[in-house]
C-alpha cells in the first residue's frame, strides 16, 4: 500500500533526516538544530499545535509538527551561520492557481530565469543548494559566523540601536541575543543581493532564450500590466523582502517538506485547487536533475521518500566567494546609489503635494496601501522624479508607518525603519542606475495592475518617466562602475 497522507510520508526516517539536516542537525536531537526556531504551516495547524494556519514554535516541537502533517519551515536566523537565500516565485494575477494546475508549462517558462540566476551566482563561485518549491525556487548558501567573510560583512554593515533593541526583545522568546555584528552582516548581505538581482535583470533581458518564452522578472512582488500578445498578467518575483525585516523574524521552507498553500488559501487559489490538487513537496534540484522528473517525484511521495535516502541537502558554504562579490558591489553604481539612503532623513519641511491620486492616497491611507510593494515602487519613482532624495522618501514612508493608522501589533512584530529604508533603497537603486527603465510608469499599465485610484484624474504618470535616473551612475545599466 502506498503513502496516502503527509503524516505517513513524514514517518520515513530518511525524510525526517533530510529536513533535520536543512535545519542544521539530526532528527533525534531537534534542540541541537542550528536554526533558532521552527514554523509550522498548513491545514494541520489548529489541531493542537496552533489555533492559526501557521505558528513559530520551539525546536523541541519538531516531531509534533511532523506528526501533525504541517509544512515545515526553519528560521533564517541561525546559531552558526548567516544564510543567504534568493526566493523566486511565479505570480499570475489573472489565474493564481495556474502554477498548480499546469506546473510543467509554468516551470518551463521560468527555466531561462533559473539558468540566469545559476550563472550569475556561478560567476562568483557560488554553487547554491537549489530547491524546487511549489511556485518557484530557493537558492541557498551559508556563511559561517567564524569565517573572515562574516566579519567582513559585519564591518561593512550597520544596525540601528532601535533594531538591536527590537531583536533583543524577539530573541528573548527563544533565549537568544541578537548581537550588532550579526545584524550588520545581514544588512550588508541584503545590499549584495540587490546587486546580484541587478545583474540577473540585466543578463536575463540580454540573453538568448533558446526557444523559451520570456516571462517578466520583477523585484519583490510588484504587479505587472498585460504583457505581450497573450495579454497575460504574470511574472516571476525575485523576492528580497526578507531583507526588509529584522533577521530573527523571517523563516524559510525546508526541502522534503510539504507545500500546502493551495489547501489553505482557497480565496486566492480557488476551491477546486484546494480540494482536487495533490500536495507537492519541496525537492532539491542539482545540475544533473531533470526538471520533468522532479515535477513528477514531488507529487509521488513514495519516490520522494526514496530520493531522500540518496541525497544530501546540507547548505553549502559560500564564504570563500564573498570577498569577490563584495568588491564587485563596492565598485558598482548601485553602491553609490545606496549611500544616498544609508540614513533616513526627515529634513523636508514641505509635505508632498500635487501628486497623482494613485500616489497621494498611499500617504493618506497607508494601512494597507503603503505596505504593498507596487505602491512603494510607484511612490519612490514619482518622488524621485519630483526632486526628493531617497533618504527623504524613506523618512516620509517611515513617518507614516510610525503614525497611528490602525496597525495593531504589526510594528511590534516587525521594524518600521528597516522596512521603509529597504523598500525605498530597493526601488530607488533600480531607478538611479537605469536597471528600472520605467516602461510601465504610465496610467494604462497602472490601471491594468489594479492600482489606479481615480481614472481620468488629469495626471499622467508618463510625465514622471526617466526623471529620477542619475545618468552619471547608470553606466552599463548600473552594475559596473
């Protein structure tokens, strides 16, 4: 008789060993995992583990999560290393469940971007652990805290006293401190990943697709308008949002764990997807792996359990490659653009006025509009074109976050200044260096994205096109000095 439930699948010793390996330990001693905590997610939650579909729990509950049949995530925060993770995910605004109904077709469209990412990381000598997820890939490596590379990242980074205070409060839940060097190294790594994403965008747009269809690549879940003859509103998001929050707050899915988003988010993916489609597993993809075979194995739990007996998912050490990557970044136009938003400034006495309604309403009603990357991108583009400096835009966003707009406990869980600085830095860096050519900065595209606030308002977003780019810094589209 085959495996019929996730609980039965998790009962396999090899499966538990692989998940534990990714968490930094052995299944017999979850308390010794190098990750700081675990997260359970899925329909199984609420059955004794948590009343919600997800919960952060102590590592000692590893077996409880497995026996509940939950998706298993581990904290990115780790005792022994700094983890680097690039998360890419297919997004379809018209048919969100397409990746579940037509995985082979969707992943074939992602393939050129997957190859570009592997090539860009390979240029720095990094061979990441690549994990096929339910909707994309994770590219993962580690930098040991005892390495010279970690010390170098810490020396090049910064962490505000407020962020350290926040980390201390959160870490107390798990008996851990959040030392300033760790926060600083994480901040530097975030800037390196932005540099990497600039290279990926440039090379992806410049490369031959060898017969593959080009699907748009976007930064951190910004929406797109209708693309090409098909009129699809689809893209692959290169998600760097983990660097918009303090390190202790973020978690990542484990290889050989289940992926039950479509079983939980019926409103997004539809009742049919939740009822009819199988639960896929996250599986490692190696250079010699066949994509078609992995897509078959991920919904064949017996074959996946056998695969777990044969391979390792230990996170590779990328410390030897960091020096070259950091040196490349420091010489780039992006590094110079980043210096414009190193600090948050509130020195503008004038509040922005005369803005298009689609921009102004984000400032008037920031909850939830100023939390959405698409709105933050549009706000940054327009204010840059209006003469605002990136540090001033970050100060404006942060001030709205710190005002009382019914946030509840949001800014107890996260950190307002870190979030504001990250998103403005991300979007202003893309504009300043010319990587963001702003081809969708127009009213038609904004309306197609679903972000037009007042049609025929009298403003034209295209009037702001190209005015925020710094021509002196946009050499070679921003990633070479």
